[in-house]
């Protein structure tokens, strides 16, 4: 019985250390690309590996969402897949080491479609190394963000709307005195271009006459920057809204015209 247990643990240890030639899986930190209007520098994904077998053939392949996008065979020029030739700088040299010269992936001309799960697979005659990396694109270059409100007795209804952002956003409305008590959030909707529009509504019950500040925060998973907009109420509880202010002036203008006519 003791001998069987020893054999069992030896087999388990052998498997865990790659005794069955299983692929080695390594994880890298996610890469965030924020799209800009000006020309952007390439985003380089490194395929960091150490080879035990340097004598046989060496092939490095990159995949995005399990689709091959780039391949390099040691001794040959690197070759992006034709459908991705405008997305990858195949001339980028990541190292002077002949075993790693074109192993990295240099992403150029990024769009929201650049987002995905990337995988670098290194193969020799005796080993396979797999490295996974997540790339997340953020595009807030042409977004709109508005916070609307309507005062009804002691309840204020706040509606925050954001449009034309990527990826899927999370909206949060807060107040300086924690009066937000009820939240209705709709799932973000994806438009035909792949961007998202989202809305969230809250009810605020304010029983004092102090001025209050309300803020809508738009955040994205894995991204440290937020989009924000703020509205402030006056001391008598009425909310300051430039659009309503402008509407009031327009109504006064119409009234003045009517008086002049009659």
C-alpha cells in the first residue's frame, strides 16, 4: 500500500513538472489601449519564454480569440496573416537573440476590434509554451454624458445618460449627503458600430434646504480613469439646470412677443 502511494505522488509530481510534455501556460497582466485622435505608437505584446531546446525548429504563433494573426519561423521573415497585415508591424524586432528576434507582436492602427484574448504559442521539437494576454481597448473620444433632473416635492429624479463609448460602461449616481435611495439601471445597449449607450435613473429624497451636489460617474472595468458630470441644487432645494434656464428665457421671449402684438 505504501509503495502504491509513493508511486502515485511521483506520477502527480511528474505531470505537474511537465513530464507528459503538457503545454506550459503563463499569464500576463492585461494591456489597456486608450484610443487617441493623434497618431499612436505601436502597442507591443511580448512573448517572454526560455527554451530548453534550441537545436530543432522554432515557431512562434500569435492568436487573437483563437484566430491566427501572426507567425514567425526562425530563419524566415515574420508573416502576419493577410487579413491582419494592416494591424501588425511585422518589421518590429523584439530582441537581438536569434530565438526571440520577431517573437513579439506590435499592434498598430488599433480600433475597438483590437480588443480580445491574445495567445502566443512557442513550439520546438520537444516543447510547447503558451502565454495568454488580454488586450482591452478604451474609446471615449466622441462620447456624450448628461445628467438630467426633475424636482417633484421632496423627491428628485436624476437620469444619467452616456453614449458612444467602448467598452460596456458602468454608471453610478451619487450625492454629497448620501440621499440616493433608489436606483434603476438599464443594461447598456450596443449600437450598430459596436459602441455602447447606457442610462441609469435614481430617486433622491431630500428633506433639508441645504444645497446638494449630484454626480454621475461612468467607469470601465480594468480602466483607472472615469467620465464624470456634476449638477448642484440651490439652497432652497431647486436644481440649477442650464437647459431649464434657457427654456425660461425662451418662454419669456414668446410672452413679450404676444404682449407686443396685442
